[in-house]
């Protein structure tokens, strides 16, 4: 169950709670120092999240970080997953299936049109690579989880 949905309206953040109530927070009431800290926290979080899918691959993390930073500099806050917002996990799968470097696959991917990208997504080797990547990520999450063991 979702506890609350956050809706930003100008300088106000509305928290729509699961019980139907709404709490409005006017950030102008919080003062410059708090807003400045919140801004820095937001940028830090956004840029830090940009490489979370790199799974320890420094080169991939740096590419993902740079793509997100470039998007922010261009005024695009909503781009996700670094420059691979245009392809997400598909770029990683494309690189894996082609036995190529991630950065090379990203460069190639960004030069393709939507029809070419769709053809790559349909390729059996790319689909398999994507499934393997997803399985690896799920295993890593399960290993890092503090959830209790499953029992029958």
C-alpha cells in the first residue's frame, strides 16, 4: 500500500495520504538555509541515483553519471538512468549481447532511430542478455536484503 503520494505545485508539496487527507507544505515557509540544503540534497540524490544500476562497474557508473549531469545542465530533470534513459537496461543488454564495451554500445544506441532500437530489443540475444542482467540485479538485491529467510 502506498502511504502517501507527493504532488509538487510550484513551491508547495502536497502529501496525499492513503486515508484521503492532504498535508500541504509551503517550502517558502522553511527559510533560505533549509531550502538551500534541500536543493543540494536533491542534486546529490539525483546524481547519486544516476549510477545505481552500474553494479560496481566504474566505467558504466561514470557514463551514467555524466549523462545525467548533461541532462540537468540542459534543463531536463526527468531523464532517468543517465543517458540511457533512451534505452535503459536495453543498452546494457545490447553491449552484453554484442560482447562490446558499455560506452561503445551507448554511443551507438544514441545514434539509432526508434525503428532500429526496436529491432535490437527484439533480437533473441539481446532479450536473453536483458533477462540475465535482471536476474543478476534481483540476486544482488536479495543478497543485500535484511528480509527474513523464506520458510515453508
